[in-house]
């Protein structure tokens, strides 16, 4: 399979009030053509920061301090390279569409601008392609939506506009950062179905970020689990949901509400909270919340190593280690 994105040993550091701290470390993964990578982890795990560094959109207080990001063989950490592909061949959809849509411009202006800028189309051609894309993302009454302002649309409609905008130039890679989190369950399901359909139609690779294991199980081909700025587990989707290895992954899976059990069953929750990046410990960062933690876990950080076909960062599996990376 063709690998289109490769991230190796990515590390991002913030500098606030002269204090430096790393928020993500040792992040390595790849995405193949047409594949969906699911990225899961509690809030604050470093999922968005990882994606923003790929897109060259980190806040000015943050910078990539080591590692590489290669897209179709080009180095995306070079400003001039990422600016060429961003919004065209790699696009991003965020949780809150209002943060990306311009509140004072009509939808037609915002959609056509993308094609006028990236594909140098005339307004009329850009308009018909935009209208076509709005229809394709299942927007009812697309013509009248083109004439409206973002505030005149519902949350679900705005997210459809964002997805249409992200798909206009038929990107090779779409990064969707919690795109359904602020939507209600029915709309959430529609948006997921839409993304699945678009991915098939255009063979777009997708990185889908969510803190919701159920969504990841529905959409991903492979999964990475992030915690406190590191990858805890990396696996094929089927294998992961059949046999999660890391205690953190198991905890996340046990926290998923069981629809069949209704409300009668009390939900498992992982005790405690994730650490703040300024207070990362030297051992395994999950150790303080881990029911299996031993003395070694608090002292030495476990490397991500291969166990059967998965990769896991946990000393519980050190005897099963096949190769370290
Ligand atoms: N602008 C910022 N300034 C300082 N710290 C930040 C900023 N943005 C994110 N962080 C910190 O970086 C860590 C990772 O954040 P983020 O990538 O947004 O997590 P996630 O997307 O997994 O919820 C968090 O601890 C967060 O507090
Ligand atoms: Mg986030």
C-alpha cells in the first residue's frame, strides 16, 4: 500500500513565561492511501497539537523540536512545503466549524474562494463546483445555503459546509479533529456516514480524532491511543478492539457506555486525571492511574515495543517484546 504520510519521533515544545515544556514526544505513525487512522485519548493527550504541527498551524508559543513529517515524500516541516498543500491536498475539519468559517461572508464566497485560490478557477466555475460539493455532502437546499451566512445555519449544516470546503480540491488527506463532538447523536451518525462515503468516493486518507472509542471502532482501519503526549498503543482496528493491550486502552474501552445495558449498569471510569505537561514524571505517565503499576513503572518510561502485531508502551508486556522501536 502507498504510504502518504509518515510522522517520525515528533516532539513539540511550548514556551510560556520563559518556561519550556514538551507536550508531545516520540510520536511516530504513518497513513496509507485510502486508509483511516483513528486517534483516541482523553482531552489534553496531545491529539490536536500533533495534528496542528503536521498542518504547520501550531500556536506561536509552540514549536517542533525534533522529528520529521513527510507527506508524499516532501518535508512538511518546511514552511514553503506545507503552505503549498494546506487547504488543497491536506485539509482539516475542526470540532467547532465557527472557528474556521468567516462569520461575515456568505457560504458561496467562502467555498468559491478555495477553488479560485488553489485551482485558479473563474467565479462561475468555482460556484458550480461548490454547489455540486454541497449537494454531495447531503446539504438540503444547497442553492439557498450558498446565499446564507454561517450564523443562519445549524451546527450540523455548518459541519457539512466545512466538510464540503475540505473536500473541494479532492485532498489526499483529511484530518478531522473531533468533527462530531459538538453535534447530537443523530447528526453525528449522519456526518460519520458522510465521511465514510466521501472517503470511498475520492480515496481520501483520513485521520480521525476522537475521545469516543465507539466512533473510532466504527470508522478507523487502524488506531493509535495517546496519553499525556505519548503513544501508548498502536494497532490494527480489529485486533485493537478484540484484544487491547495497554491498561489505558482497556480503561478507555471499559468506559464506553453499553447501549444494550441501558442506564442500569454503572459505568467504569479511569480514576484520577491526566497529568499536566509541566509535571510529566520520568516513568510511565499512566502509572499513577494504572491498576497494574509496579515500582519499575514509576521509575523508567517503557518504550513503544512490538507485541505480536501491535505496538504498546507498557512494562507488562516486556517479556513478550519482539523488537524495540
Ligand atoms: N496554546 C497552548 N498553550 C499552552 N499549552 C497548550 C496550548 N494548547 C494546548 N496546550 C497543552 O498541550 C497539551 C495537549 O493539548 P491538545 O493537543 O489540545 O490535547 P487534545 O487534543 O488531545 O485534547 C495539553 O496539556 C494542553 O494543555
Ligand atoms: Mg483536541
